[in-house]
């Protein structure tokens, strides 16, 4: 209202920050939060989920494919 000519913009940094937070929250919920029965495959894949596709090695891509197959809700995040 005060600035009718202003445009709403979203910068890359904040967009990626929110996406990473959402993925982390879903991963943590699937993993079991702070329970002792954490799923190791999710815990060890934490940084691979946040890494850019172009920076992933072939073995990391394959591991993520298996992870997304096992936990489809993670893929949707």
C-alpha cells in the first residue's frame, strides 16, 4: 500500500535456505527425531540431500536414488 510501484522478489539464497530447511525437517521426522532408533542411512545422507545435483558423484546419486525409493515422502520434500 505504501509503495505501489515496488515489486516482490525472492532471492536465491533465501529460497534455497527455506528448501533446505524443509528437506531437513522431513528427513528428521522420518529418521525419528531424537530417538535412539535413528535410521543410519538418513543420518549419513544428510549432506548429500543438500548438495547440488551437478556436484554429486555417481555413487552419491545412486545412494540418493535408493533413499528416495525407500522413503518416497523425502523425494516429495
